[in-house]
């Protein structure tokens, strides 16, 4: 297995907005400090949960730079720099390295999608030009393309491609990746942390960590310490809440949850809109069960 960028729970941190839609950097600083204080093991900035798809170039780079400066080396900062435009992904990755990011998270191309051969060419293009550890992000529900096991195998031969964030939800697929490559695996689904740990994963890149960072960290930490039963118990304790964080498109529910907790992270940018009344009630009920509100 390649060297992990981190072991534990990395938060796919939200981007807080002011009422006028601008980025609330004062709140972003609070969120980063809250995460580090509560044992989050890495900060993943400008991912799906961070609404990178609706941030401008300037905002994207500023968020990464701000996170690096605020974290001050306390935990790794992993920059989401993926795109369906290979040159743009490389450009963002170069800028992220210049701004001090410790690693990169590169999602598969979306909309134009590409073939498995195209995935190899796409990821290698960036990996050849930016000397940082790279996590490949496989999330076919969002992008319409899944990284095949043979593709993972070929990409794992590159020295800079070290890990996979697996959000396919397909345990059999993840097992094959674990069996046939030396990539470090991170769960991309909060409801599958313990099961994927059983296949050798080293942690999770988590949405739920925005609300329950210590608890999500503990699910991984307990497993790594051989306390599998306790890890499983925590996974199941928070399962309903984790599932309700995906009752609508991420990050709509998690921002709603954080606002209910008094974190005041603002709304999502359009085209994402607020939760329906029914989903809001489901989310509230799941939060009440675990004492978050």
C-alpha cells in the first residue's frame, strides 16, 4: 500500500456564505478551527460539499489559500481541483500547490465523461505536471462515469497517484480495487465507513464530519485500533443521521443541519435550493435522536 495522506476522518468542508452570497471567511475560519479542535484528520476544501462548481476561479483559489493559512500545518489540507476540462484541472492543481496544499482531490470528468482510456490520460496529465499526492475521486452518481479496476491499476503505477476516494457505493467494486491495487482507499460515503475499513481503507472523506467531527473520527480510529465492535456501534448509532444528510442533493441537507445547530453557514448557491418541509422534518428528527438539537 502507498503512504496514506492521512488516516482517520477528513472533512469535506462546506463553504459558508453571507446573506448576499459572498464567501463568509470569518465563519470559514471558525469552521476550520472547530474541525481541528474536534480531531478531524484532514481538511478537504473546494470539494462537492464545498460547492466548488459554483465558485469562481478567484474564489476557488482564495478558499484553498485561506484554508492553508488558517490550518497552519495542524492537519493536511487537500484541495479539490478536479474538472471535466483537463487543462483547467491542471491549472487549478498547480495553483493549489503554489498556495501550499498538501494533496489534491481529482474527480472524474463529468458531462463529457470520457472513456477509461480518457480517464487514464486525464489524470496522468495532471499527475505529470504537479508533484503532489493525488486522490482520485470516483463518484459515478454525480459524474456518470466509474473508474474501472483495470484503470485504477494503471493509474496506481504513477508515483503521484496514491489514493482513491470511493463514493461508488459498490462494496464489491471497492473490494476489487483493494485487492488488485496498492492505492490507499478512503470511503466517500459516511454510511459505509466501517464496512470499507474492513477492506483495508484508511479513513473517510466525510460530509457528516461537518456536524459530528469527533464522532466520525472515532468510527475510524476505533477500527484502526482493533476495536471493531465499538466502531460498528458508532457507525450504526449515527447511520440515520448520515442517511438524512443525503435526503436531498449534497450539500443542501448538511448546511441545513449546521444552521439548525447554530453554525450559521448560510444557504447554498443556485441552482441548489433549500430542503422541502418533509425532508427538513426528517433531518430534524434524526438530529434530535442523537442530541444535536
